C-alpha cells in the first residue's frame, strides 16, 4: 500500500487548554508519524478525551496549534444519523468517498487515454491513484463486509432502522464506518467499549496493519499491549506529560522507575533546602564561635576583622544564593495518586444465600435455570455482546422483572448495581452535593479539585466514580458491577479488583476485560445467547 508519507503526520505544538481555572495542558508537544500508534493513558479527568478532540479540531486550544492532514477520522460517541436511517445508510455513507474516488479515477483514465501528453491530467491521475492505493479502493466493498463481520454486526439486516439497535450495536457500527473509510489519521476514544473478545481481537489485527497515524485511549490493557507502539502518559510527572516507547507492559516498568526518581529527587532537594536555610541563619555565629576575646587575641581578631567578615559574608551570600536558586527551581512535590480505600460491601448477612434465582426468563434476552449466590461469593459473568450479562445483573438487582421465574434475596440483604451508562437527573449538581466531600475523597474516588464541578462537566470515568461513591457510601451486602473497567482509569481498575480480596459480602462482575479474566480465581458463569454455557 503506497502512501504519501509527508502527509501522514500529526503535530501538536505548545498546546494550552483549561476548563475555568483548571489547567489540563500547558505547553504540550506531541508528534505522531506514519506507522505510529500512540496510546493515551492517565487518570480520569487527565485530559485523554480532550486531547483527542483538540487533535481532531473539535476543540480549539487556548494557545498553541495542531497540524493535521486533511484525511482524518474521529470516533464519535453517537452516530450522526436519525433514528429512522437504515443500517445500510451508514455503510453507504462510509463508502461514498471511496466510490466517488473510483468514478473520478475512471474519468481520469479515459481522459489520459485520449490525451496521454496532458500534464495536468497526468498529475491529477497520479494523485487520484495514490489516494486510491492508500484507501484500498479496489478492496473497499470486501473490507466493509470483513469489518462488519469482525465487529459482530454480520447478523443485522441492511434495512434495520438505527433506532432499533442497542447502544452497543450503534457504537460498533460507528467504529465500523470509520474503519471502512480508512482515513490516513485515526483518533479513537475508547474503541474497545462494547466489543467482545472476537471483536477486540479483530480490531487489534486491523489497527496493527494500518500504515497511517493512530492515536487512541483505552482502558483495555491487553489491547494497549497488542496495538500501541508508544504510550503517552498524561498523569502528573516530573517533566509533564511523558511519552514512552513500547507497549503498555513496558510503560508500566518505566513509569514505576520514573516515579521513584521523582520522589528521590524531591526528597534530596528538600533536604538540601533545609540545610541551606540553617546555614544562612547560623554561618556567622558558628565561624566566630560567639566566644569573648582575650586582649591579645582581640587585637589579632581586630587586625583580621575585615578579612573574617568578608569570609563570613561570602559564605552567607553563597548559601543564600544557592538557597534562592534551589527554591525557585525545585521540582514540585509528586502529587499523591488517588488510592481506592473503600469497602466494596457491607459484612455478609447471616443467611448463607444472598440471592437465589430459579427459572429466570426474559424473552429473547435471558434464560437461567438456577443461580445461587452465597453471602460472600465472587462471581464473574462473561460472554459476547448480547449474551445477556447486563440483563442478568438488572434481574438480580430487581431493576428488571423476568417474564417467568423468581428471584429471592436473603433477609435484610441490600443490593447495589453500578451500571455501564451513568446518568444524573440534574447535570448541574456537583459531586459534593450528591455524595459529600468525605465520601468521595476518603474513598479515593475523586480529587478535591473536582468536588465542586458540575457532574455534567466531568469525564465519563469521573461520573462513574461519583456513581460508585454513592453506592459505597453505605456499602451494599451484594455489589453488582457491569463492565467496571469501562471508562475507569487503569490504576483505579487495579485497585478496585485488589479490594475484592477483603470485601466481606458478595461481588458479581459482568466483564469482557481480558486482563481481569486472566487472574480471576472465583466462580465464572459464561453466557451464550442468554443461556448458561458452563459454570
């Protein structure tokens, strides 16, 4: 595949951006070239989504500039089509530019055959051919089918209205449209949300084979390892946002070492500042020893007084200059990262069974013969998209009544559910108003600087943290987590699962997270088309 490498770059220079008095970026530089796939990582609210929007031109920086090629694609959160548009309309729109280019190339071929010496036509034909090769023009229809199949959309009728698709299906269709278009620069914000194992493996292979520029954010650590050539860490660091060569696993090692160096340098500088401050205060007194002089000694002291005073002054001045210089240029204190310190559940209830389900049926979505959840159980629910994972959680939580079957909970059992899509009735309310400052900061779920920001201005991950805080302020006996790693920072996800070991109650997790599943030691329930596959 031939590309014009000169057009395949993305460059941000001295980017500055803030929300009110909260500075996200101050002089950020970033360059991505053909073949590079940059993964953005950082805490919720660090600016991953904002940076992608700045790179795409959907947000304007307060200072600095972004240079980008004209052929750029950004993964939108919602499809820009009305609900009555058909599935095929989205695919046709994704192919429209490629089909127009094919018509143009045919027209130029005819013109060139008629006027082979026409330099203008020859140049235009060369440009059109280069674009066609870059976008696999002759393979576009086959690519459309492969992409739809790979992302789990093969069974959807071309005439199906978009309004009848699930949120996950619409999300995957938006991703499919972008991959079918195959722009030279791809900007992807959490592309693995709503993908099952097969879909993620397909996306990994597809992105790794693209020759252009890719910048993405993702909570999926296996995906970052498989796709990225570089990791850009937006969390606070000694030199600001930092770029690391290599995949996610390599980044983790570099990150730990860099944090240790930062902490060591800060401690050494603070120790030196303390010593210099003491030296400035006591140098003169320690040189003269503050002792009364005998007559002869006093005469000698007076004779040398000028020189001694100059020595004292020089030492004091040197110490003072070094102190001021170091105080001015000292590295800032490494900010303490949010540490998840919540109890995931209340103490287990006396009944041995927290929840008992029998003969559960939700037509077309779920059929479970029997499911018992012990008071201190750990259960992982897995399965592809549409397998019924979320439906089962909603049934267990009492949010959805099955058409048949019964669900009983133990005496006094309180059940809490963290849903995938968190919404708040009034987006103007702040986390402090919703959950209280202590609940949020003591649990390690949100930074103090964000306590008084309206929840509508928070990132998706920060809103999920607030929702989790509301659940854990009075911990339930049974905690149900629906795709808990979606939109949560990688650090919080690690700490959340570490807390499973000490939670006295029951925890049920529905997840496609491959990193989580690799280390899971509890029970597992695998669903396929709403039915239990094995336990």
